[in-house]
C-alpha cells in the first residue's frame, strides 16, 4: 500500500532479568524485540518485519548529541532529530498481528512454504501471550490446537536441543503428556536447557 509506518530499533540491550516460558518465549525489558511478522497500520497486510524498505531514520535518544563536545555537531544533530520527529509525528507505528491474523496469513497460501514453521511458531507464542499474564488462563481455541498440532507435525522427529523442549511443550499443550515425556527423555539436553 506504500503507507509509511514507524519501527523502533535499539543500539544495544541485554537479557538481565529476562523471563522465559516453556513454549520458547523470552521477554526482556532491556531487549525489546520487533516481532518477525508485523501488521501494516494502513492496509492491515501481514509483513515480515525485515521486508519493507527503510525510507528514513532519526534519533529519538538525544543524549547522544547532548554529550557531543563539538557544539556545531551537537546543534545540527538535535535540530535534524527534532525536524524529523515533527515530520513523522502523525505517522503510526506498525501494528502487532493477533493469533487470528497470523493464522489467516499462514492458511492463505501467501506465505512461502519454508516459512510455515516460523509463522506457526510466532502465532503460537502470540496466542499464548494472552494466557501468560492471566490469573485465569483460557484453554486453547480450536484454531490454536490445530496450529500447535501442525507445529508438532513440522518438527516431527527432527528435534534437537532447544527445539526438543519446544516440541515437548507443544505436546503438553495438546494434552499428550506421554509424548511430551518421551521427547524430554530421548533429548540430548545439556545443563543450559
């Protein structure tokens, strides 16, 4: 649709204090991540976050310029950042797709076949996000069950290391506890996993 949207980037981050879940989700307040799939705020198309062409960039963290010793560089940097911030003030940020958005996308055939597992995995994590912080988590919806079952089929017996834990969690969420236990028992996990 050629609509512009904003996407934040970071210069550095860390995983100190990060929270990890058994479905593979990691959340770290000091390492915000752009999702691999985003939703255009204009036409609502699902896009790979690295796909759209960058047309401009600007600093939002002006401390970089405040610490600049050369006054001309400092003034020019701050002026440019403020001018661009004003120029893009009405430009929306990308939207975060819901489980339903991602499920429709993977089923539409628009996605490249080799990316199916990535999309389904992202949809799984997105669907689980609502349950992560709930005191009364809901059961998986039928489409979520079908998505997790397809992840299991795609992972098959090829799991190694980290993906073994994810596969075991997928089986657990499907209520297949014996299969989950079998994956854990047969996996070659080291102390980091």
